[in-house]
C-alpha cells in the first residue's frame, strides 16, 4: 500500500478538469456520469502523510478506491466506463463539485481477462473529530448476478468508516491486498481470502454481509450545493441510505441451489462433509471464504465487513470498518483446480530472515491435463518481503518467500500471507476459466530476549537490596522493560515463541521501567512506596522482558535468570494462636523469631519491633498494636478481640533508627493470619462439615490438622480425628454415629507447620477459634416456576401498552425434596429478583404462601429465585433461577392526524415491547429528511412526532408543519431484551391534516 496516496493535488486537479471537459462534451456533468457493469470494489483510508510529521493535520484523510468492472460486458452489451467518481464523505458533503478522476486508464488484473481494475485517489479534511462513513454509489452493477434480482438495474454500494480521535493518533484503515473478483467451478471447493492487513497492527474481524444498494441513487442522494445532470438543484442530504438489494441470498442458499448443493471432500478448514448441505462461510479471524461447493454456474456477489479493533487503556474499541463487495464467477468446467502446499505457521525473533518454499500441483483427470501453475502472494508485508516463482511445472510449481524482519515488525498478532496457485488451461474461455487454490500462512514476530541480566546483593545502606543491570535493549522501538522476581530459582525455560513471563513460573512483576533503562534497584518497595528491604537468608531470582507500544503491541522472550543471595536471617512470625474464643474478650498469642545479621557482624542503629494487626485474610492496611524496644521480646498476647466472628492477620516490622538523621531501616516480615474454622450441618442431619482457612508464610500442608470436638457449649474438648490440609485450608466430614440430631456440638482445629528448608522452625502449632452448631436439617430447597408472558397476544392488541398499563409477573413454587433428609416444614419464603440475565439478586418480598405476584413492572423481563426459611431460622439453598426475556415486537401505524384535536395527534408505536432506544427518521417522497428524533425508555412517549418539520442537521424544531401526504420512515429500534436486539423498521405513514 506504499505510496498509493502520493498523487499530487495539482495533477489530480488537471485530470479532473480534463475529465470534466470530456464529459461536458459528451453532454454529461461529471457528478452524474453513470457506469454500469461494476463487479466489485472497496475503499481504503489513510491519515495525513505530510512530511514533516509536525505539519500533519489529524482531520485530513487520504483515500484510495478500487473498482472492478466488466471489460467485455454481459450478453454482448458494451460496458459503461467510470472515468470519474462521486464520493460521499460522511460529514454531509460530497465531491460533486470536484469529481474524483480515475488514476490513469483501466488496468489489467493478473490472470483475469474479462475484468478491469479502476483506481481513484482523493482526500478530504473533516470539520471535526468523530466517526465518518465515506461511501461510493455506482450505477449500476453488471447484469446476470444470480443471488439478487435484476442486478443490472441495482446500484452498487461500498463504504469505509473511520474514527478521527486525537487519542487514536494517526490511523490507517484495513487494506485488502487480494483482488475482489475470483472464479470457481461447480462441484469443487471455492476459496477466497481478502488478504486483510492493518499497518497499525489493529485486530481485524471479518463478517459476511448482504450486498447493498442506495435506492435514491447518486442524484437522489446529492445535496446542496450540488447540481444535477439536467441542471436542476440537488435536494438530497449527501448521506446515502444503503439497503439490501432486492431478494438477496448468500450463494449457498437452498433456494438458489434447489436444495441440491452438497459438500465435497476438502481437507482444509472447515473440513468437508461430503453429502451434507453446501456451506458458504467466512473465518472471522483470517477472512477466508469457503464455499463447499457450488452447484450452479453463474455470477454471484457477496459483501464482507472488515472491522478494525484497537486495544486502548479503556479496553477493546472498534475504530473503523471497510465494506467490500466481491464478485464470484462459477462455471461448469472439466478443469480441476490446483492444490497448493504452504509452510507451517512460524514464529521468529525480530531480526531473523524468513525464507520458505511454496509449491503447487495442478489437478489432473482424463479431461483435464496438468497445466503450468502461476503462484501469487498477497500481504501487507509485501514489499519489503518478496515472493519469486522459480518453476511453473508441470508437475510442480515452486516459489520462494523471503522476509528480513525488523524490530518494528514485532506484533501481538501474526502477519498473514495469502498464497494463491492459479492454473492456465488452454484455451482460456468463459466456459474454461483458470481455477485457483489458496491458503493463508501466519508469521508471528516477537522481540529478542534482553541480554546479560545480572543481580548483585547489596546491604551498603543498611537495607538489603538487589542491584540489577542488563545490556541496552536491541529494539529501540520497545516501550517498557518489565522486571519480575521470585524466591529461589524457577527452572522456567521460555518456549520458542513464548513471550513475557507466565504466572505458572512463580515470578511476580515488581517494576516496570522505560525500555531505554539498563539498571534497577530492588528495595522491595510496597504499594505505599515504602522500601521494606529484602529478607536475609533468602535467594531472590529475576527475569525481565520488553514490551512494545500499541496498537500492534507485542513483547519479547524473557531474559535468562539472574539471582542474588543474602546472608543472615530475617525476623519471622511463627505463631498466630487463638487462645480464647469470645465476641469481646478473645485472645490471640503472637510469636516471632529474632533477626540475625551476617556472621561476624552486628546490627547498627537502635532496633525495635512493631506488631500490627488487621481483619480478614488479605488486608491492605494494618494498625499498629504494640512496639517492642528489645530484641528479646518475641511474643505478645493480643486481648479484647472478637475471635468468635472475625479472623485476624498480623504483620511484624523490624526497625532500626539512627541518631545521625538517616532514615529508619524497616524490614517487614511476611504477614500471618489466625486459623478460622466453620461448622455446617449436612443433610440429612447426621454429620457436620468442618472447614478451616488461613494465610501464613509457613507450610501447614506437611502435617495433618487435628480436629477437636465437645458436646454442648461447656466441658472439655476431645480429639476426634486428623485430616490433611493444603496451603490455604481444608475440610473434614464428621460422620460419627454418636452424633444426635438437634444436639449442639463445638469444634476447633490445630495446625502444625514449618518453614522451608525442612527442620527449620518446625512444629509451629496454632489453634483456631471455637465454633458451635446444632445438628438440625436444612429446609428443603423450593422448586420455582414463572408463568410466561404471551408475547403474541400482546402484539395483537389494538394498542399496548397504554399510558397506565404495566406488566405483572406471576411466580409459584413447591417444596422440593433436596437435599436428602431436608426439613419440609417451612415457615416463610424469601423472593429475590434481578432485571437482567446476570448480576446480583435483590430481596423483593417475604411470604408464607407458595406464590407471589410481582406487580407494576415497566417490562416483563427478569430473573427470580426463592429461599425457604424454617421455623428454626435456617435458610435453604437458593431455588432454581427462573427467567423470562422481554418480548420483541414493534408496530407503527400508517396514518396519523396532527390536527390539534387531541386524537391521534402524535405518531408513536401502536404496539411495542420494552425498548431502550429508538432513532426515528422521516423522509418526504424526494428523500429529504423532514424529521429525526431519538427517544429512550425514559421518555413517556416513544418517537413523538407531531407532524412538525426540522431544519438543518441539528434537528431543531421549527414552526413549519409538513404537508399532508405520504412519508417514508426508518426506525432503528434497540429492544430491552437480554440480547439487546436491534432491528430496523422501514415503511410509510400518511399524514392527514
């Protein structure tokens, strides 16, 4: 796509003037020059490329339009030419006063003798930021297209939507590198790939779409200050309204094929299923169209939408789309298509040269001898990549692909190269055309790993830290270096195309620095900016990798590992032991070890410990409990706690202060929580589930947990069992046959842990709080039903909803029989509701009955659930969730009488299910918009057209009233159902005054 916007404006102006003179000499105005026999086309967009960059205008856009037209015509007709084109820019203006000339004459298409290529360059400076759709209306399509009615009298429509936003910087639309016209044969798989490429590295998504037309045509769409070919004043608004061409069907539609088209064997994707119905599909990621298999010879058209998506700090954002219309010509031919073989998908490190071979063999049969095969390659990376055919065969055609990758090729998504093999039957006729095979190759380019990472331990400031250094990163276009750390070596070895550092390696990111940096000091800084220092007696290992800026993004392979070890030993918590369970007078004993300096040294400064506490397993802030000024103080009993209901976590800081004005040195030990136990009776009420949780820096999983129980709320506890536990907790089922239904039992557990390595600080014993529960059966879970709304009946009403009508949802349920042994004696039920398919439920009522009516609803959609409550106060599990969606119906009248008599004065829906938004536009018989309004569910009356006229794009109401007569409308409706269904309604309404 390089240089295709470089046509000089003066040359363009002269070509336009010359074209205008020639057309006037023929009795035509440039903006009304008609052209039939258009086969296919698309429009590309590119931001201002003026140099220097500082002079570029973010609102100036360069465009390239490519049209494919007949050379020979259909049925002996002489095809019309398209020397100029009228472009609609999407901002209410068009090129009608400066028709865009074709760049040179018609151009040939390699391997195609009946179609020509037409290229048009133009530019436009938009008045503001925003989203704009630049479009072209061609008059008309070529004749004989099978999957639409009367194609020669249907206009041709293509468009490209761009987003001008300073946050997006300069942007390029997707470029489709392969020709938009292709040929195939009946009974053989047809393939087409658009060769999509985005120079900025944005993600592309490909979706099939029906072919479009603009009913008003060019002249009906043109607006002021344009003039028409007959000298009249244009009355349109320069904004095309595309609609589907009449009776459009996709090529594999059974109505077109008579239901006789079936698939043939095919080893590609999707794999053929011989004998099943024919398919016509497009891969959303690669754009590959597969038609397996045509059964009817003829011409077909299909459009595709190529969406452009960019990753932004706010998430994925759609920033544009290209609508391309392609033409497919299918023939009955004995010729068999060739078969192409391409390399396996690869991943390379930026800077490497990619060299691969492509081969193809022509199909052969008694009526189809092998012929030479021509190979093509299409991709946005060609050039600078090259593809050279070295042999045509038969038997084998060969070609070589070469690409010297660079750092600026690093990208998150792979580059696509479409290879095509085309045979050369002799003679080439309409009944014996060349056939093709094509496949898509993916090349992923990753950044090289940073080199020579080193980690050196340092304690010169009194704080243990690691000094990291590495070589200047090879790729100057990288954005950041990410720094990761873990305790002890990992053994992680990146795969050949594995970028970044996976969580499974055990590494955690600790910092990010600019890609130009070559060093970093790890002070173990916390989220609040406090330097905690690294612990003595541990080894810390590091890896780094580079990432690259958007929109292409991408990352490098991780560096080799570098480690630093610190001598001595840090202070460490070893006990958080619940000694008293109480809601107000609970007690927890906390114990820790003394820190040890390196051998032969002593701690400088004045040492102290600060013990802090927080609630929960993963607190973000701690409150100091006590300061200890002696290193011999290594235990503390924390009192006055609510150990009955709460779990606590403690943090220990070893602090050294200095009298010379130096900042204190703080070393923070890993926090440790208390053990918390929960006890729940099972169903039937013959056993308990005992569960426990904790978060501690030592390992409790090497020794089993000991479970203690007592009967009643007083007396001694007895050890009843041991159970395995994990790094965070565990469960135990107490199924003792001596348990008595209705009796209360109390439990606590005791863990036993140790620090690594084995034998260091072992036998760390910590008890949980005591937890009591009665062995009572849980209530039975209700089974819920929701009476459905009859959408068809509502839609058939003369009017719905009226101004005071509301929906009501009726629920009923029965007492279930789960879980086994549950209590069926229910005291009451709790009813929950949410208006959407997902999200949180809210309690809307409590009832002793087994039915409930939810009244006064603006819409019927929503979900419900019920819980049963036993006399004991126990609550059942939540019932099944019963949902119903909002109806989807929308009926507009085709007459209203805005006479001011209060009867039928306002145009609004007769019947409508709940909607979120309606954009309504009304047009007179000349296509001039007379009214536009957007209403939402918050508006009391939807649409609300009172027969007034509107002036200008602002839509400001005037005192002008539209005259009586027929008006055409376009209503874009977004319904309030779970799927946010969007439908467009087109019709007419008569205004009677």
